[in-house]
C-alpha cells in the first residue's frame, strides 16, 4: 500500500501557506474479519413424538448415523433437551425451519430451537 503525504492546515487556517506547515502520513489498515457467531440447534422432548421419528429427523437433517442419532434421541428423552449440532446463524435457522415443517407435516408436536453458543 502506498501512503501519500497530505497537507495539514496551520493554526491560522490558511491551508498551510506559511512556513509552519506540516505533513502527516495516512495509512489504511486492513480490516480483520470476525468469525461468525455460532448457534446450537436443540430438540425439545415431548410425550407424543415417536422415538423413531426423532431418529429419522437426526439422520435426515443433521446427517447423523444411526448410533449417534439414537444417542441424541435418548439424551433428549432423558434430559428434556438435546443438541443436534452447532452452526452459523443462517444454517441453524434453516435447520430449525426444516425440522419444524417436517414435524408439522407428519403431525408431530416436536419442537426444535436454536440458541447462541
């Protein structure tokens, strides 16, 4: 990057037309990129959604294998809530919408939410 000297006004306000004029260097700093915030996608337990349906949700929308999906489903069942994954805001929002729509289509009251990590 090239830095160019600039003319500064002196105290008299005449644009630096006398011997007291000074120069200064302006440099631009490269902005640092910030990592996006992450969000946890959580399934909430209810007394009506079949365990097999929850496993299917985990396999289909979160790419979990049968063993991992079963483990998460049992955690949701025993503790009331379980984490399906951690994603950026847009991805987490999409996953929550997909799960909620799919559950509604199949007439299950399954709830899926996201929270900032």
